[in-house]
């Protein structure tokens, strides 16, 4: 039986890439007062940025319901396909909980994986899942292969302003308070789905350069590693990251994809946040 990859919209993957891999995305929501927008469907990044710069009210985000996931799962199962569903980390969002609740309605047909990451990191899981599915790997083995990647994946990011992440509750309050008081640009790393401070400087450009060193530190045989490099409404920064990383990878890499973060990720990380995600490929 064939397997379809269903993920959520924090998987910052372009529509073209999603179509190439046959990946279905269930949108989260950006909420502005009484208005609800489906991430990447009802609001584009251009419109999101315009509203963010002009609105006095801050947006919040919300996970899809279990019914929304179930509707997508049902469509695939009715077509004779099983579903592998990698989601944003359970410690970062209730999306995994919603997807898991929906999966229980289809015993043996759906596997949900807490990837302990998001954005480009989630995209790496979705791409791998799609490749394994195309190769005819059984559903449960695909899920096992994704979970095995949790120990070796990496996610690092730099924020020019911690206010957004601090407001979401996804960053330690002490780190937020210190960064705001000292006007610091912290470099964060994901540790089993939790954003932790790796180091910090009082200069965003310096932090940006250090982020690359941290992201590449101790990586062995980079020719077998995939990278995703993204930024929030700052394509020029992502392009600089790509150039500098390629220059430092003496042995090259398996792939390096530059992408733009979507509205939900932007809501929680703020403008010009940058990230580097990596995953070894067997």
C-alpha cells in the first residue's frame, strides 16, 4: 500500500517543493483579534508583514483541530493510501496532539511523529518521509526511520528581537528578560524540542556569523548532510547564510535549500530571525 506524507504548515516548504514531493500540509492559524487566517492559504507573508508593521495588536497562532487532520487523513485512506504525519515538536505546539487524536480514528493506517523541531527541520523530515514512501518502505518503518533522526538532527537560530518568542512562552523567561535588558541577540538551539540559549552577543551581525560556526560545529562527513537555511522576511540574509555555509563546507553537502519562513513561524520568531537546520542522510 502506498504512503502519503501529511504534515503541518510550520513545515516551511514552498508549494512547488511540496508538490514535487507529494506532501500535503494542514494549515495552522494566525489570529488577529476576531480574524482567523489559515497559514499560507488566507494570508501570505507579504500581507502578514504589512499588517504586523501597521497593527497595534499582536497576532497569535493556533493549531489545527483534530477534525481538520482527520478530514485529510480520511481523504488519503479513502484513496487506498496510508499516512505518515511528521509534525512540529510537541513541546512547541499542540499540533502533534491534534494529529495524534485524529490518527486514533484510523488504527494501523496513520503514524504521527513528533519531530521535536519545526520550520526547515520539519521540512527535512517531510522530505525524507516522502523519499522513503516513494521507495516503497512500509509505514511503520518510515515512522521508525524518522524517529531515529531525532538524535542527530540540529536546529539553530538567531533572533534580533526575543520579544516575539518570549511572548509565545516558547523561550525561558530569564533568557528573554536578560536579552531585552542588555539588548542582546541570542543564538538558540533546539534541544529535544525546547529552545535553549547557546550563546549571545550584543550585535545581531556578530550573532549571525557565530550561528554558522555553531551550526557546523562537529559535523562529520557533511557530504551526507542536508541543510535548510531560512529567514523571516529577509531573503538577503538567507542568501548570505547559504553563501557562507557553502564556503565553509570543504567536502560539500548532500543538499542545501534556502527558504522563506511563513506567517505562523514569523509570528513566534519575529522579523529577520534566521535559522539553520541539518539532518544526516543514511
